[in-house]
């Protein structure tokens, strides 16, 4: 994340930078590396999301993926592409909402991808003037002359974040990918949950339990919520599986939809939370990962 030079008074940008600087020291880098507040340098590859999601561009990006070369199935390649999109777009915006009460506008018209070797790596926010702050969650005091927008309820914070992130970004992207590739919308919303659900346990060590529970419930546990008008597409897309294995956590989270990674030739790998994996296979894989990490 790029940090601009301090200027005399606490402008909106300087205040947000203060929060992001604290976030860098407090949160895992996963949540700050994907956020850029100031214009990237000229030698960095940048593309607006509106341009990136043009049909011809999208198809060329998806068909250039290794998953398509191996499978010749555009739905598989589109799903893996969609996972990268979700991992770049969701974690930082949601973590800052829950941890710091910062409501960034991630609508398509306000963000660009910073690319590295053609892959999305971070979101650059063009205009921060629509950013809202919910003071009760702010990790630092709000200055008296703060020029930005303040909201006085969690609901208003959610409304700002979810309108940009889901209604004016992910939902539009998912509709377009579905039309172009016939990939199931439920698979893509499952990818969005996969990219964001686990972070609430991860940031709980440094975040108010009330904020964690409130946001998690609205995002994933309510059939109708402020995520989207009508039915919440993030609702009930993961389940808890009992492991009952000495030396392992008591439970693990499993997706209800497969991301199609298991169908890439030679068909010998699955994600740890794949719904197609049998319990003993999952236990063996978790043990393997724990051994490699330890």
C-alpha cells in the first residue's frame, strides 16, 4: 500500500492514511496490500474495472489462463479467474469496514486493478470523497475539522460498503461472466464467500466481538440483508464439518459449491474446503498442510 507524504492539516486523505498506517501494523498484510489510495506510479500496469470487464477483454483474459489450456473448459477457467477477482476485491474492503469503520466505495466506476504479470494484485480507489467513517469503530479519534462523511449507524456503514462492493461491482461482474461463459452464479457467489468468510475469525484478535458478529451475520447468515436487494446471494454457502481427529481443530469450514478446481486435468487436486472431498481425505490434507507449515 502506498502512503502519501503528510501535509499540514488533517485532510480526508491524511486521516484515511493514518488509519491505513495503523492497519498495516495491526492486520495481516493480506488486508492492506490489496488497497491503494493514491495514483500508482507510471511504470505500474493499471486498468479500470470498467475496461477490464469489457466482454472481449474478459474472454481473452480467461482463455489465456493455464486452467483453460489444460481443460479447454471455459467455465473452469472463468471460476479460477473469478476466485482471483474475489481475493483481490473483497478482503481489504471488508476488513477495514469491520476493524476500523471505514466505508470505501468499491463500485466499478471508482476502482482500477493494479496488475502484476497480468493478474489483479490490488484495488486503486480513484476518488475517496464518498468514503464514510463510522466513528464508534474508528481506531483513532475523529478530528473536529474532519472534512469527510460520517455515519451514525452500522446500517449506514453497511449500506455504503455493500452498495459499491456487491451491487455495483460483484453482482455486475457475476452477471457478465455468467452470460459469457455459463458459469453458475452460485459458484461465483461461493467464491466470494470463500475469499472473505474466514477473515472474520482471523481479525477477531484485534477487532470488537460485536463488530465481528454483526458484520458476519449480515453477510453470511441472513437470507435477506443489506448485501443486495432481495435474497442475499452470500447466504448459507458454507457449512461446518466435525473432524473428531486428535491433534486437529474440532471443526473445519466446507464450501457448499465447488470452484471446479478439482476438474482440471489430471484431476488429482482439490481445495482443502472442497465439498467433493471425503472426510478422511480432508483430514489427511489438513495434516499434510499443518506438517508443512510447522
